[in-house]
């Protein structure tokens, strides 16, 4: 009998078994070589269409192909449609996607933040139904955390959820919400009481009556972010993530994923940009290029250690603030170097360099400002006190 279906295609293209047998340890290098062979045979290169809408459409296309081929399912538990294996397999997959320029790494990596949150906190039947939709590209999701006046100070959020019978009614506003205008669902933080213990998380359908999304145009010319308004939005109790008051724990557990696998993908993308600078510069620029390489390599070494700790099951906490500072610093240094060594590509031309340079200016702001990260390092890792 001939084999058919995505698992058979995985086997035909040197990916190994469709399901990792119990007790089997998948070697990362074998996974990478099989993946590369498959990608060489399946052209997932982006089309010529410009703009952010095209990037989002390309992201869905890439996820669908990787899911159908089995690759997007490795590293995820079988309870949500995965094929098992250690989380490092997902890091390798994202690295190959970023290195080949198949999808914008920032929006590709959102699955690494939101899917683990659902697996850990949603009701099992909800996670089993929803997570495959994110993995296979049929849906995009967003993360409703930041608010006007409550960016890095997340604990001061004011969007409220009030219990009415068996439901919860949400009112408030979120801002800097990536992909909100494309999202089918939102992992949302709300206030249900005072203090950290008064924050509760929900999984909200974005087509629920009362939700308004307004895209925001950033200085690098992309509508990646949006404001999201909630006006008497009714959400069922079964959509709560965890229990009332678990929202702060949800947010703190989410950060290790945001600063581990996602950062690994971002660093891989930045190394491709360093290679482009090398290709376009003349001899004599070795010092600047060396400094940029050293900054990126340092961030990569740190991120690799974080990946290994996460894969071993170790708890990640304030130590990931070091990863955040190193990556933000390296990203800005890289694009500063590109500006200095490639005259005019930032200031005079409407090139990809200009857009990415402008985006890099926010690297020390988004996901927690550099100042706050350094305070966390000083107080919680170095025990230097509050002053």
C-alpha cells in the first residue's frame, strides 16, 4: 500500500518518523538537515507584492506549508496536534525560516509566545481546538497587554472585566497590539481587582461585538500595530485563562518564550543583514564590522544558553532581561553600522535598510524598555537595591 498524506511526505523528504517514538531523542542536527532538504525542494520564497498585508499573507502561507509537511508540528505536544520532541526543534525551524527570508521573524515568532500560553492556561479542550489553527496559519492571534500609560508598567493596566452572571464584560483600551487588524483571537489581560492579584487573562474572539481595531502607522511606514477598544464586550467564563487573578502569572510565564525562541529567530535574521553589509562594503571597514559582529555573537551565545535552559525545563525569570538588553543593543549597533558604511541607504533612499533602521530605534523600547531591564538586572540579579 502506498503512503499518502503529510506524514508520508515528511518521511520521503528525510525528516524521519512522523511521530517521535516514546523514549526517542531526536537529534537537532538531523532535524535541521532534514528540514533543509525539504525546504530546498519546496519553494516558499515570498512573492513580489510589497507591503505589510503581503507579509502577513506570506506568513500564513509558510505556516500552512510547514504544518502540512509536519515541520510546524514538531516540538509541540500531541494534545494540541503536535508531533512531540523538544522545544529546540521549534527554534531550529524558526532560524531556518528567518535565515532564508521566508517570513518576517517578528510576526512569525508570535506563535512561540501565544501557543505555550494557551497550552499552559486554557482549558485542555479549548487549547486542543485552537492551537492547531495558529500553527497551521489558518488564524493569526494578537496579544492585548500594553495600554496608554501602561506600557512597561504592565501592572498598572486599567482595562476592566466585570462578572455579570456566568459571563464577563470587558471595557477599556489596548495599544501597540501587533497584528490586531488581522487577528481572529486575542490573549487579553484585564483588571478584575486591585494589585497584581487583580489581573485576569482571557482568550477573546476578535469578531465579538464591541471590539474596534484602529491600525497605527509607525515611523518606518508599517501598520504593524493597532489600538484596540473594548466596549461592553461579553466573554464567556470558559474563555478565562487560568483562574481569576492568574493574569500576572500568565504574563510572567509568557516572557521566557518572548525572550528565548523569539530572540533566537531575530538574531538569525540580523546575521543575514550583517552579511549584506559585508557584501556591500569595501576593505578597511573591519573595525566597525567586527564590533557589530561581536555584539550579535554575544547576544547569540546568551540566547543559546537560554534556549538550552528552557529545553531542560529550568525556570526562566529576571535573567532574561540580560537577553533583552544584549539583543536591543546589538540590533541598534548593526543598523548604525549599516548607516555609516553604506552612505545614503538610510537617509536618501526608500530602501529596506531605511525601514529596518527606523524599526531598530524601537528595539530598546518594545517588550520592556532598556532602562527598566537594567533596573531589573540591578535589583533582582545583582541585589543592588532600589536606588
